[in-house]
C-alpha cells in the first residue's frame, strides 16, 4: 500500500483527493490549517493534524514524512491576493520558499513522488509570450515553484505539477470561492463580459488526475488538465439563470470598454502600495482570449475521465447562492 502525505487535506482539492485516494486503497495523512470546516470532515482512517507546517522545524516535518511514499502539495496563495508591492516577494515567500523546503525534506525522508497543485497561468505564460505573463508576480512565481521543486527531486524523487484551470465542486463546511462572482450579476440588467473563455474541470477530475500523475506521470511533467472549455458569457449566463435573472443581458463588449477602468484601478492600488498577482489591466487581455485546454493532451497520459462540468458548475453556484442568503 502506498503511503500518502497531503498538505492541505481539508481544503476543497485536498478533501476530494483524500477521498479518492482512500477509495483506491491508499493510506493517507494530512496537515492542514485550522479550523476544521466540519468536525467529521475526514474519515477516521485519515491521520489529520491541524497546524501550520511552515512553523514546524525540519525535524518535526521529517518525523511527519517518515515512511511516506508520496507528497501532495495542495496549499499556497492564489492570484486573487492583493499584497503590498512588490507582490512577487509575497508570492515567492508564500509559494516558492515553502514548496522548495517541503520538496527537499520529502526527498531526504525517502518520498518518491511529489505532486504540486499549480496553475494554468503557468501554461499560458509559456504559450502567450506576447502578454509577458511570466513577469507578473503570480505566474512568475508559479513557474519558479515548479522549477525549484523539480530540481530538488532530480535523480531521487519524481516531481510533477498539475496545472489547474477553473475548478468546480463543493465540500462540507466551506463556501465555494465562486461566490465572489455573485455581486457582479445580482440585481443587474446588463452585465458586460469580454469575448474570451476558459478551461474548466471538476474536483473529481483534479483528484483523478492527481492519482494519474502518481501512477503514470514522469519527473518534470507539467500537466495542464482540462475538462470543458466555455466562454465567459455562457458561464455568467448560468449564474444569472440560477439567480432567477433570466432577463439579465450578459453582453460581450470590446476590451477597450473595460480595460481602461481596470488600468486606472491598478494605478490606484499602486498609489496605495499594493498590486494584484496579475494586474487587472492584463486580466482584461487574458479574458479577451480563449484560455482553452485540449483535455486529450493530458487525459490520455494521466487517465482521468470526462465529467459533467456544467452540472458541477450549477451545483457549486447553488451552494454559493444558498450561503449568501
């Protein structure tokens, strides 16, 4: 039996990955930040410790990893944060430094497989070189996070990254992050959106792809997983319909109608000494493109399956709406 340690097992992705690991006969332990979303969140066979692993000594971490074959890194800061300038330092400290430390300690302890939950912004930083995404705080450090972990494992531990797009699913005790979209639509007659779209997956696909990386992935693999591709207009229409706003017009507008306002907001933030992980002006450029992924590129390698992403979107948004009332 493979013995798995997962950092962040009580988060959305960690929770579903733990469940799938158990279903497939893996033994699982986790360290997660308190508090527990619900008292009985994880099955009793999961060894769960609450605390911040970054506050533990190397000796304490090595003790946690003793006898473990696999490390899944399901933690870190995402692009929604608005840190103080330079934002790259915040993301470096939040994502790169702890990942490198955990990868080093995992290798020392004898772990043979190390999987990072990364971002599809790393993929598009490589694909859309004209946007210079690799110079933005969040994508720049996501790329570095992958690289340092791969180098830490070189020759002794296989390190792989799952590059994640929009993810839908629910879990007990937590409101999905998609609740942040509700105020953009609630009570509005017209909601402007840009012409692009995005790749999307379900939490089950993430869990399946993670185990696929463990079983079929290769050292240095960077797997951008997809389930379906959808225009932002269609996504917003689903939300409007679930809100009961069937007369709300989700209107595609030219980028120039939105970007100047976002650029001004970037300037306002900069004057306050802050910046987004991806500047809002650049976000307009991104959302005006199709950030699509061909699921066949990774599905055949990691052997995860198609899933009903639209049903998962609806379930997720319904929970957001219920929890907002």
